[in-house]
C-alpha cells in the first residue's frame, strides 16, 4: 500500500474522500516513513560524530 503525501492526504480527508479509518491508516504509513528517515539521519549523525572524534586536532602556533 502506498502512502499519500501529507498535503494530498489532508485534502482527501477534508473533502471527505477518505474515511477516518483510511486517514488513520495513511497517517500510520507516513509515521512509518518518517521513523525510517529519522533513524537513518541518526545513524549518519553518529557516523559523523565518530569520524570527527578520530580526526586529530590542529595545534595553534
């Protein structure tokens, strides 16, 4: 099942083209997508922090 983008979902719901149950299902799909994206960003941030911690500091002269 594909998820509508948020703007389209809001439009469909406000124009009563989706039931409350369908809207909730779509919101859960959106939440699942966002959760995956946030998890990926957190993983990348941790990788960057580790890489930064391993870079020697420049000494001031």
